[in-house]
């Protein structure tokens, strides 16, 4: 069984600015906790027992989020990249963590509950060097698929129709490192192309469940709305954190707002359709509609 995972956390998150001016994208809060927590729990539920996370942008924020190098009893090793190495370079950079073991790789800027246990099982049974989780629809369908084999990506090798979207979650065997060039900054895609040529790049289509790419401030707002609307009655999701300090006379729309812990909202404030990050203090007589307030 695959017991190790690599969470990709080093990106700049430029599309999500200004939110990522103060936090790395995977640490941007979703319902009061870092987005990365959802990925970590998702992986743990599939049997992952140790994590590597690469860092670059605001690296100290990772130490603040996980000060003991662990999450819910599962260890985390951080690998800082002074220069962004891209995914291929990032995988080569954690070779000491990988050792001789297979690895689950998970983009840190997505929110999903797809069945990654199925991905892991199929990879282990396939004999492929890498197995990618795909969706059969999406805004960026650039993968060609035949049965359980990927035949092309980004129209690099063939004229096969591009029918599926890559989720950013996949399994690899350690021998893929031999296909990653020695240059530090390199994508993983050339290694995938080499595997396609020898019939060793597999895929599993996982269309059930949420798969949400938080690309910009609007989709960040949309994700909160979608999750709140689809949450079951026993869901732990809470839009208004119990530690928020909201004056009884404040006009706060609880159905359209997300209010973090230690937020202070005075009696004269009006808030609707707004997300407020932890510890923000609103001013007297302030009016907020359709905002993301981060400080």
C-alpha cells in the first residue's frame, strides 16, 4: 500500500492575489482552517502515514500552521525551495523522502473528495510507473485516454482527441525519478510523455464527488457557497465560527457570510455576502457586501 504523500505547496498562487500576498495558497482558509488541512485529511483517510510538503512563498507560514511538523498525529517533512523547481524538480528534490517507495502526489491548491483510495488500488494493481486521476469533463481537458492508458497530453504525440481533465492527483513509482532531467527547474510532463511512449502511464476516471480548483477570488467565494449548500445536516462546516465576537445589534447575514474565529463585529456594522478571515476587527459603522476581508 502507498503510505507516503507529497503535497505540492510551493506555488505563488498569483491568480488568487491579494489573498496569497499574505499566505501561501494552500494555507488560505476554507471555513476557518487552511485549505491544506482538507488535503491532508483526505490522504490520511486513504491510508497515508507520512507527508512531504514543498515550500517557497512565505515559508514561515507553514511552520506557524504546523509548528510540530505533524497534522493529526501524521508526520510532515518540509522541503524548502529557494528557487521554484516546478513539479518535476520538486519530486527530484524529495528523493530522500521517497526512497524506494511509491508515492501519492496531491496539488495543494484544490479542494476535492474524489475516491483516491480507488486511484491507489488501481495504481498498485496496474504495474504502471504512474497513474493519474482524471475527470471526464472540465475547463482544461488536455488528456487523451484509451481504456486505462493515457495516449497523449497537450497534443504532444498524436492527434487523439483530448477528452479528460487531469485532477492534479496521481501516484508514482520511484523509478520515475530517472526520467526527470538533472536540471533543477523542470516540469513532470516530459516524464509523463516518456511513460506514454512505453505504455506505462495509466489513469483512473473519478467523476464522483467534488473537485474544485480555487483559481481566483471569485471561485474562492463560490467554493464556500457550494460547500455550504451541499453540506449534510450533520456536517462540521460552520459558516460563523463560535469564537467570533459579533455584537447582538450588528447586522450580519448568517446565510451569506463566513466569519472566522476572533473576528470582532461592532453593533453598527452591516455585513452580507462576505468572507472574513480570523482575527479581523471591523470598524464602527462599516458596510461590507461581496468582500473578502483578510486583515
